[in-house]
C-alpha cells in the first residue's frame, strides 16, 4: 500500500512508528485471541481519540491497527472509512473493498461505499455494489448514469460566484444558480447531500428525468445546473414535495449541499460576498491560513474548532464562517481559515 503511505502527514510519522512498534510487539508475543482483543482495543482507542478531536493520534492508531494485521477486515474497513471521511475517497474505497474480500460485513461496507462511489462519480461500481443499500429508484438512476455520466464544463481555471452569507445556522449562504434556463436563489446547506428541489411544483420543472419515489422523495436527473460560468450536466437531484419539515428553509425551493462544491475547492469570502471555485479542485500548498481538520461522513460535515468537533451549522461555526474568509480543502481533509 505504497500509495497510502505517501498520504501520511510528516507531523504524525513519529507517532505512527512508535504506535505501530508497540502494537507489533504486543500482537507478536500473545496468542491469537489476545491479539484480536488487542486490535479491538486499539480501534476503540482510535475511535475515542477521533471523537475527542485528536485527529493525528487517531490517524496513527488506525494505520497501526491495519499494519499490525493487514488482512483483518475490521481494521481495514476502519482505516478506509476514516480516510474517506478526511477526503481520500479513492484510497478509502480501495481499503473498504479489500475489507470485503477479507470477509468483512458486506452490508455494512456497502453502506459506507455507496456515498463514496457517488462522490467519486464511479457509477459503474455503484451499480454493481454487492448488498447495495440503494432503493429501486436510486439504482435505476445510477444505471442510467453509467451511460450518461455527469459532465463538468469549466471555461477557466477559476470562477467567481456572488453569494449572500448567512450566520443563523440555516446554511452557509444563498447564491443565484441556473436550473436550465431558469435562475433561482439556492441555499448552500452543509447538512444536505447533493441537490434538493423542494415544493409540489418540483416535478413540473421542464427537462427533469424522474426514476421513481422512495421514502426520501423522488429520484431525478437535472439536465444542467449553472453555478456562475460553471456548468454541471446530468446532475442527480432529489425532489422533496414536503417543505414543512424545516420552517427555516421552507422558502428555499433549491438546496445545494457542500458536497456538490467540495471537489472544486471553494473559497467563501463573506467580506466580498463571493465564492471562488477551482477547476483543479486544489489549493496551493503555500496557502496561508489556519487549518482545521475536517470530517465528512454519515454524521455530516464537522470541523475541529478550538479543540472540539463542531458541525458546519452550529452557532459557533456559523458565526465564524459568516465573518471570515475560508476554503474547503476537501482533498486534504481541512477547513482553511484565512
């Protein structure tokens, strides 16, 4: 796993080496059952460190557990889930696939892999995922996307989009987006995944391809979504006819999750009221700012602020992001405060 080793931050290398050496000595000197118990204890400690916001220590423990028993499905899956949540989607997917081959829980691994494949745009892998958690309409849409994949049209290296910052916790801000030929004010909400069209009129939007309904709404494809000069085609969307579940967002008919923009390394500047998107999806390593570790998983988007995890919509985070320039560096699992 040379590729994985290259991802290791240099600041955590000494911690990783000492932790791995300790685990190898313990595992090598005790019976198999005790080694398994030791591994479970190591993963429990890693989960505990992560919950406390001690990301470097948790990362070292996840790597140490997987290195100590490289064919252990539980350790492999734990490392894969962690790395995917930090932004290393492809590496995380490979580790989870290996965990399945090593006898891991197929259903549990499928639930972790589905959103990863979706973020990667790997619809072929998603369409053939064993023990898929997708509903019938979702699977039908995914199979259509295999032969009609989304396309990103980015005329320049960067694009700037005006937005209105929010500090009330209802979202990051609002921006004018184009749904086909129509302009709408959309809420950028870190609690939402993908694009959601709300209200009873959502189904009547021209050009929508609907694949059926499940418990979360109707699964559909939007032909084009325009974000400034950037155009995304064949965009998966969810149609939500019930707009009464959150009164703060009831007036917003279009909601966009940060996961839609994260691959473009967006910079939000509340002072100039602009969003900068990057075609490369990367920011320069020399970018000045304070880096806050980030996680994006089934619990949503979270950051370590002042030593503890905060959701992107918490009052503290909302005020911070509504008053200070910041960049979502998802590829390196960090929020850069500038």
